[in-house]
C-alpha cells in the first residue's frame, strides 16, 4: 500500500466535519500548523496558544480524527511551517506532545524550515 498524505490547513474556514471528506486515496493527514513554541497544557482542550486556527471545536476535531483513524488514516500534528520559522523559535516539546495526545493524533510532523 502506498502512503499519500496531505496537509490540512487550520486557517481556512471550513464546515465543521469537512476533514472527514478527504479523498479515499489519502491515508495520512497532517494537521497544520502548530507553533513550535506553542503554549498548551495537558487537558486544556482548546486551540488557544497553539497556532492552530480551526473553526470547529477541539472536541469536534478529536471526533474527526477518531473517525479517520477508523478508516486507517493516520493523523499527525504538523508543527512549524515556513511562516513560523521566520524568527528564531524554541521548540516546546512537552506542550507539543500533550496537544498531540489530547487530540488523539498518531504522531508529529516537524516541518522545520531552516533559514527561512
């Protein structure tokens, strides 16, 4: 089986369950983009301070992630992106892992763009 992934942009307004409408061929989703130095506390269950700008609720996104995983789609939290590396940033690994776990993601994609 081939892996085909796509970045799912959190900054574009979308209907609440739009994430579930991905094409069947896609089996990896990268939720983009969380701040490398994000502020998040385990159990917070909001996007405040994370850099993610979804219009749906945290609980709705968790539900969508679970539904995708039931279809054998892996969902990763994408951290970084070009605009987040324009200034020197620290990486808050504890907060990133806590957010990934609270969302129920399968892992982390570190989109490190050095020299941007």
